[in-house]
C-alpha cells in the first residue's frame, strides 16, 4: 500500500519548485534542500529513463550511469506502469529543443 503524497507539505514543496525561474535558481534551491547524493540519485534516475526510452540496454545504462540493475528495473517499471511523468517531461524538453 503506497502512502498518500498529496499533502500540504508536498504542495508547498512543489509550489516552491514551480516558483524557480531558471537553472541557476534550481541549483541554489536544490543544493539547499537535497544532499549531493540525493540530487545525484534523482538525476541518475532521469538519465536512466532517458536511456531506456532511447532503447539502450541495461548493461549500456549501468556502464554509463553507474546505476544498479535494481534501479534501472525500478525506473523501467515506472516508465511502463507509472503515471507517464517521465514521458511528459521528455516531450516538453523535446519541444523546448525544437
């Protein structure tokens, strides 16, 4: 059974993130709110998801990102059975690049 993440505290966190204006503000905020390892773990999951969508193998992903096969598998499960959050972000990033 998963915990309900829709709380006032999470709303406040997300509102804070949505208030950030640029990448530099993101660095400033996330360096305060996360440990280096937490931030690197989040970015690693994003990179794993990106590479999975690019049809890379678990071995290629593990070698490039240092992610464990368990992490790669969890991200893959989110891509296949999650709420499509990664794909939503990837699509927006693609549109921004064009």
